[in-house]
């Protein structure tokens, strides 16, 4: 890595957004807890201090060891970072009488300063803070204010430190700060001297070279899901080590209609060394009569490990386990507030590395989801895979409410295939973040021809979201819903009612179980 930006995390809800904005400028950024500063070698071009839910006046305020880095690299301190700098060097910081939250407009901007190059005189910014900087410390100068606060931006005076310190009371990383991207570009390019050469193509080149060194002549085993992350990770590994990579694609009997055959064919068409494992009967046998959703999840996870272990015994040369871990999972596990209790189960695979005594290799561990897709396009992975909706690890097992049988799976697969195929036919698939069909544990009265029916009901679910943490129900057209309902009822024997879920997350969840 020729250049990177270290982002010190003080627990702000916007810290990941800062990292993403830096990367959008083709500059690699890395989030680290405020008290775990990395080695400041030549690759670290600048340091950004994030915001925080804490006040610098709190007893439990977070205290970075400023002496380790101030003056050694250019610094951009945002919100809490700015307040901390002001307070630490003898300025006056007070708790605000009211929380300053929302849009504001800059005034008295020092437009000759390189930070504010091409920034509008009354540029709109986004405030979100409970402390206010009342007076600047000695050795710092004002760069901008707003109508309600006297200090919106300031910097160290020439000669104060060997490297400049810039401080912003507002958040340049959010889209409500209309010139925020310019401010970040000005700081990173003009002040910190970054070249901006971190691109998907350079990531592929660097990662393939790194994997060759890391793995050497050893063999890697990887479980594929048909999703974006595992596919891109496997393709990178394949580029680096070729046939030393063995991939398993397990049919747990809970995939979508035809998915096992289709995905297996696409993987083999990509030149991946993939072994398809038909384990439907093992999963159905263990799930028989089980209705509790958490118990179903645990059984599905356990049986997957057992199937994976049994198949892995045929490959004694394997010493590595490949995983599709991405950056949000890594950040979560090294949080300011301590390790997370819920790292995604499909990434740590229920303890598989320990059970199989394998080392872990994670080619995507420093990428966000959208970056994974960009890398996938660079690797020329088909849009059918890169554009796929997220699909839960337990698959249709948590979209069949109640106990699971092969007959129920087939019923749901047929209804779900009609729904998804029509989303594609109507040109709606790419407008929706995730969609699926849920088989409900209720029967309802219907009439088909002159006969009374008493059959199953399904719910259609479609949501829009950026990350799955919150989600809005998708407002699909009535004519589309009418077509799907009619096709399901007329073509899937055993279903006579279709409903559409219009719940948001929160309070509902995306899946029903």
C-alpha cells in the first residue's frame, strides 16, 4: 500500500462514512480505535479524527495520545476531534444549551486557505454536536463560522506544528454538507499530498500478488454460497493460486428453484475448481418436525459444518480456509466499545477453522460491499452474480414458517420463482435491494372453479435498503403484484392466497424469522 489514511474512531455513527468518502477519492483508508494508532510509516499520509457520541467534558471522554501523531502527519479533526483539539490546547469548550443538529451555512470563510478552495461562500454543512467551541486556543486561527456558532472551522497557525492541523465543527462526510466532498478532496490531495491511485484494478493486482505470497504452494478450501462476497473472494484466490483452490457448493435443500444447478454451472464456466455437494436429505432429516426458528438456524449451521467436514477429509493437502469476510465485519469486531458479540455467522462459519485446524485467508476483509462489486466487475464476473439480491444463510429454511418438509420447500420454490422471474421481466429486480416469498403456516378458504379450497397462503416481501440495518418496503406497482398473485394461484397447486408485506425495519425485520 503506497498511501493510506488512518481514521481514528471515537465511536461516531459516521466513522464508516468518512472511510467510504475517502475511498471514493481513490485513496485507501483504514479505521482504527482511537487508542490503537498504527505505525506512522511513510504510507500514512494523514490522520482523520472522527466524531463521537461522547462530550470532551464527560468523565468518560475518550482521550487519544495526541503526542504520538500531532505535528508528524497532517490532521483533519471532525466534530469531537475538533472539540478535543481545542480543549486539549487550552481553548474554551462548553456543553451546548441545546444540541446543534441539522443544516447550517458557513460564513466568513477564509477562501484563500487551500482547504476551502472552490467552496461556496455560504456553503451548507451538517451539524451534529452537543459541545461548542467558544474560544480558540493559542496558536490556532479561525477559518469559518456560521450564524449560530462562532467557530465552525479552524487550523493551526503556521509554525505551531511541523504538519498542519485542520478542525471542523461540522461533518463533511454526510451528503447534507454540500461541499463536503470538495473539502475532503482539498485536504487529502492538496494538503496531505495523496495521489489517489487506489482503484479496483490496483486492488486486484496488489491482492493477487499478496495472496501468492501468503498462501505459497499450499492449498485453500472455500465454501461458496452463490453470493457476491464468496464469489469475488474465490475468483481472487483462483487468480493467485489456480487449482490450489478447492471450492465446495453445498445444496442444503433450501436454495431457490434451480439455483444449485445454475450457480454450479456458472462457477465452472468461470474456471473455478468447484465440487457440488448434494446434502438435501441430511438437512431434511435433521430438520424434521422442528418449528422453532432459532433451533432451525442452529440445525442448519450444524449440519453444514458436518457436511463440510466430511467432504474436507478427502483433501488432506488443504491448510487454509478461504472466507468472504468484508470490512464492516472487521470493523465491528474491533469496535471502540470492545469486540462485537455478533460477528456474522456465515463469516466465522460456526468455528470451522478450529474444527478443521485451518488458517484463515480473507481477500476482501478491507472492502465495503459496494467496493466488492466494483472489484467483481474488474474481474469480469457476470452481472447475474454481482447483481444478486442478498439471500439469508439458512435460505428458505427461515422463509417456511413452521416445520420444514421437502413438499413445503418445493411449494415455496415454485411460488418464489414466479415472483423473482416477474421482478426481472418487469425490470424491477435491480430497483429492489432484497425480495423473497414466505410460506405462511396458515390455510385459508378459496374458490377455484366451482370447488371450495382450503390451502396455503404466501407473503411477498420486497425492501429497499443501503445496508440492511434499516429498510423500507418497496412500493411495487399494482399491475405487477396482480400478475404475480394470479400466476402463483393459477400455477402452484396448494396455494390459494397471496399477500404483500408493507412493514418497515424497524419495527419489523426483513425476514419473518
